[in-house]
C-alpha cells in the first residue's frame, strides 16, 4: 500500500512540474479579459506581476503579468498588460516594440524596464 502511494505521489509531482505556459495558452487569451479570467484558462500562472505607469500618461496605471513561455526548447518572457482591469495587449516584448501604436510601444518598453528591476 505504501508503495502505491509513493508511486502516485511521484507521478503527480512529475506531471505537475511539467505544466508550463505555452503558445496554446497564449492563443486562448482574448482582449478585454480580466487577469482572473486569463489565469483561469492558462496552464501556469505568471512568474511576476506588478503595477506601472508610463511617461506620457503618468495618471494611468497598468497591471502587468509576466509569464515564462515555453515553445519547444525556446523559453522567453511573455507579457500581458491590463488597463482598467481589462486585457489591453499581450505578447513577447518585441511584439510590443513592433506594434504601430506608439502607446503600446511605450507600454512595452516600460514593462520590460520595470520587470528587469524586480527580476
């Protein structure tokens, strides 16, 4: 009986340690979701979250979640940014920088800089 419990515990630990935020999780996310809704549908929650403001609109606050995304052997940071408790934009840091909207560029740059401070 003890052997069976040990095997179950080992298998449980093995499978739960393999759970990762993936591209499949990123594809489930939709604009306008709350952070609770996002966390409810993804395989693994964020590694960090924080509040920030940007230079051009210091009165606006943005909530940022940083996920550790795994795609094959590639690992990277993946950001989700919320404005007024609703998902505004999500993606890799370079996606924010490539976006034609200057606001999203600034949000992305600020989010990466703030994350580097608390990492």
